[in-house]
C-alpha cells in the first residue's frame, strides 16, 4: 500500500508535469481550430467568400463527427485502446485535415458552383475553396474531438480524488491560450508574409511540436500503468456496447449534455464571427478588432482555474453552471442593442463573457466524471461531444445564412492588403438574439440538473477533493 502511495499519480510534481504536456498539445490544437476566425473579411476579399460560405466552412468541423458518428466511435476507441493510442491517432488526423484546409485557401482551389441537397439550394453560388476547406475542417474536427476526450480522460485519471476540477480547468485554460493567439496573430502574420494561408502553416507547425510533446506524456502514462499493475490495482472494465445504453438511461447525463450544446453554441460560433461583428458594429479595422475577442479566452485562462479550484474545495457545481449561463444571456442581449456601440462596452462585455466561459466548463466536465464510472467515461465524453458538435456544426451555418438573408445593410469600399475591395456590411442584432436564446435554454437545463442532483445524490454540489 505504501508503494502505491508513492506512485506517479500520487506525486504532485508528476501529476502537474503530465498536465503541462497534455495542455500544451491542447493549446496547439486550439490555435489551428481558430486560426481562420479573424479572416472572414479577408476571405471575402481574396477568395470571394460570402457569409454563408464562411458559415459553411466553419460548420464543417462537425460534419463527420455528427453524421458519421465519428465521435461515438472515438469514445469506443478511447475506452478500448486507451488514452495514449487515441491521442496520437487524434493528432495525426488533425494534421491531415489541417493540410487539406491549407491547400484549399492557398490558391490551389478556385471557381464557384452551386451546392444542392435534395433540390434545396444550400449555398448559391458557393466558392469551391470553401467546400474543400470545409472538408479539411471536417477531418480536422474528427481528430480534434478525439484528442479532446482523450485529454479529458487522462486528466481525470491522474487527478481523480485530488485537484480534478482545477486540473480540468487549467487544461481547458491552456487551450484558450491557443484561441487567444488565433484571434490577434493571423492578420499581422498575413501582412508580414503576404499570404492568407500563413496562419494555417504556422498552426500546422505548432501542432507537429504538440505531437512530440504528447509522445513524452505517453511514456509517463505507460509507467503509471506498470506501477498500478505491480501494486495490484485492478484493470478497468473493457468497453461494451451495453455501456451506451446504460449512459443513455442517466437523466443527469442528458441534462449536462444538452446544457453543453446550448452553452457552447452561444460561445464558439460567436468567436468565429466576433471579429467581423466588432469591425461592423464598432467601425474599427479587423487587425485591431481581433484583440477584443482575444480577451474572452484570456479572461477564461485566468478564471477557469479559479472556478475549478472553487468546485474542488467548496462544491456548488450546478450552481456555478446556472450563474455562468445567466451571464452568457446578459452579454449577448447587450451586444444585440444597436445603439450600444461604445468601444469600452465591447471590451467589458467580452470580459464578462470570459467569466461565463470560465464558470460553466470548469464545473461541467468534472460533473460528468462524478455521475459516470471511469471505465465508461470515454464513451460518455464522446456522446456529450457528439451532441455538442450538432451545435458547433449547425449554428455557424445558421448565422451565416441569417446574415446573408436578413442582416445586410449595404456595401463599403475598403483597402484590404493594399487592394481596394467592395465588402458587404451586416447588422449583427439578430445573430446576437439567437445566441441569447441558447443561453436562456441553458439556464433551464442547469436548474433541471441541480434538481436531479438533489434527487439522486451525485454530489455535484459537494467538493471534489476527498479528505
């Protein structure tokens, strides 16, 4: 027993080193995820993309995860093959998808065509580069979500009964650094190189480094396996298809999952459109506008560990999710007011949104680990991510179509990278109201979760750290 206490998992320095290795790869992953988020206006100018094209490309992230059930299969692979194999596979898939996205926007794919589904004209006309980039983003999304659930399970394994929520919060926060860098570095990089694909090239390079760092983690995790086997720790049950049925019967799991898709549908698509919204609403350049959305992940970086530590020590997980959802609604409602266009207001609202973005994930992901056995956690996370991907896929496309159909206010002639371009202008009031609606619904499911926890005794309102 004494030997087990001295294992890697019980060594504070080893635990936190493990977290640093996994989190660095998360940061590189998120940079590639959001590297094109500030480029909506430049894609419109250089590749003739419309808002619908941009929404179509952004929605590509979830195509395969949703329709081909790749996320569900990812969870099965994780519970069957383990964190190390699944993580390496996920990074490899991300690199393939990233290369396709680079190929699409680097000038190799040109022309326009109409895309129809069952005689319904979805995008007309559609830039071929947007479709190919969306295909690459769809492949990338498979690997990204696969690595995400593997990283979550790895953190839970190393920190269960210890600083679990804090560790998950720090892991999430480090990923937010990648998002923050993706908000304000791409446009300066394009100006420096004169190439719109330069941010994607940089992100592929960073992800390659992230893969090497993750390989170091696999050695540590393998050593922990050997130590636990020598100490007589029982191996986890292998995945069974009956696990999906068992998870599906858990009402609290579905409350968290629906809360997850509603909350993230009001955050991640907002990040994709935030730079252009700030350009249009506050009349500043896209180079400067990118700094404001970057405040969201940066504030989340600072605050997610705070709320995670609070959950570890004091509990109140469901309450934290309720308060975070309320803040989300307030921010989007205020952004929807046309006359509220003061630059300082934009900064303040994004900072408050960062608080909400810190509160909900810091409590949500550890809460799933409280209601689902560890042997089934990969499958549970994959099901949650699968439902989340419906929002990540559908909402950006919805916002793009709404902008093109109902929100065009005219055109403006601007200089973009030394060339005079005629660009479409949009009013973002309706999209902000749509995001607010998602927040209202999230509040309702957070209250349902709290009531279910009170009934079933999952301990979501109790501390994570066991004394």
